[in-house]
């Protein structure tokens, strides 16, 4: 250990002995760091520059300015080189600065090369691994470089941070004043008024096991078992998301309920020919042409989105939870129907087997595998490719699951993303 590390370590051992023991076990030699020199010095980690090399202080002050100036408590994810901490600790009204490590090996390396004693010694500073919390804390600043460099241990919190940072950007296409949104709502109004209310389905399956079926690649592994179970009596209820409907029907598996919320869904995804006696649960952004062609009962619903506020005031319908993906309202419907035992299928939030979706060609339902630049951990603890919005959907699903402890949630595959709060259903995976 370097002399600089020993000096930093004395403070860590005195203030956070348990954390220091964990830190000693980190493999800092696995971090590929190169020094970068400009007006200031910094590190480049696998091509990602940790901080500015031209004016680290100015960068830190810009970052600090994004945080509420009078907040007594501030949360910072990623330790950087200590620059942001030093700027924040200049605030006389700051009583707690909660620092969260996003990459333990990187932090250990920094301690061996940069003096961090000043901020580590400040009594207002609290230090922990980000993964020690199950949820992010507000107000926060997350260092952009360390969001990219977060390790496996802290990946779940990283995903929630990224989701929160991108929230306004992600919601941009759901502007209540958008001409496209307003036209779609107007076109759907007559259907909404004449169709059934989703609340008619609530509490209709109390105590029944329910399968919620998404379109992740792992669904293909379960087709044969699902077909066999579908023929049994009694059996679980099958709720399918819209993009899983055609793959299921092609395999001779008729879902009991289909859920659709996306305005881009067409008859290609929901062909109406065999839809008689299959209830379709939808929201007013759904394509009216697709809705009118559907032969089964239609059940209208809302989400909590502001785009439905005026429509909700005049046309009361039940509400389902939406967190960016159709899997969310499908799962919420299962819970509100009364299930206490739910198994997820094709809820991968990733590209296992180097595929994007079950039974669809690469790129049919979104960006292709070759464009994947992000990762999550699968059910075996290994990295698997994904895209940024899938990580956000996963985080929102995990939050939903955490809010419903009365329900047992299961996953049918280890190939997709590990879903916190679920167990693996031994009937489908070991």
C-alpha cells in the first residue's frame, strides 16, 4: 500500500471500520487507470475521464449549483477525486453530506493516489456503499463518470439514479398539450365511453395463480410448458402483453387477457382474427383502429399520467400502474384481480441469447442488439446486454414489487435481468 493510502486509511479505519474492511478486499489492480494531465490532473478509467483535467474546481462548482442551496442534507453518488465534496462542505448550512461509493475498487485506487483526508475527516460526512441502500436519496448529484463505471454490486442503485436523471427527457413524448396526444385522446373518446371499465376485472380472480407474460427472449424457452399448462384444469390465468400475443397464438397458446398501452401498437402486433372471447385491457393512447377490430370484450383504463387528467374528470375508469413498459400495468392488473402468486415470463429487460424479443426479428420492436451499450446482471450474476430504457423499466418494476409484500412474485428464467423482490419458480428454472 502507498504512503498516501495509509494516511487516508487511518481516517477511514477510525470513522468507518466495517466499510474499511470491505474496502481492503477490493481489487484496485483490476482498475485500468491512466493519468491525464492538463491544468489539473485526473484519471482515465477504461477511456472514461473521471473528472475535468482543465479546471476541476470549476466543474465541481457547476455540479454543486444543481443542488438546492439551503438543503441541510445532500447525497452524492460517486466520490470522484473529492472536488465536489470540498465545494459542498463550504456551505455553512450543510449539516450532512452523504457520500456513496459506486465502485469500490476505483475508490480504493483513488485513495492510493490522491489525498482525501480533508473531506473524509469532516464530521458532516457520512460514507457508505451505494448498494447498502435499496433506494436512492434526494436531493442528490451523481457523478456522470461513475455512473458509467459503477460495479456489479452497485448496479441496481446506478440504474435508479440514471432513471431519475433522465426522467424529464423520458417524459417528453407525453406532453399533455401535444397535438398528437390530444388528437389520439379525441379519437379514442367514443370507444372509452362505450367500452367496459377495467375495474370490472378487479377482484375477479382472488387467490388464483396468474402468469404475466412479456416478450423477452427467454419466453421462447417456455412455450412447450406454457402450452401444456394451458390445457390443464385447473390452471393459472394467462395475462399477455400486446407484443407477446402473436408469438403465443402462433404456438397455440391462447391468453386469457391481453394488455396494451402503446400508441404504436398496430394490427401486426394484435391481429384480430382469433381475438374473440379474449378481453383486451387498454388505455386511451391505444390505436382506435386496433381497438375497433378486436373481437373480444374491451376494458378501458387509465394510468396516473397527466395526459389523462381531463379525460379522467369526465369519464371515470379504473387505474393501472405504468412505469414505462406494458409489463407494469399487466402486473398491476394481476395484483388487482386478486393474485397472491404471480410468475413472470419473458420479463428479461435485457438481450439474452443475443436477441431482443421472443419470436420477433432483431429490430422489429426497437433498437437492435448491435446497438446495446449497457448491461444488467442476469439471474446468474453475469452481465447481459441491455438498453438504457430497459434498465429504467426494471427499476420501476422492482419498486412496484417492493410496494406489494403481500404478493409472492416469481421469475421463470435466469437468462434475463435479475429482478429484485422475485424468486425463481422451480417449475421453470433451477
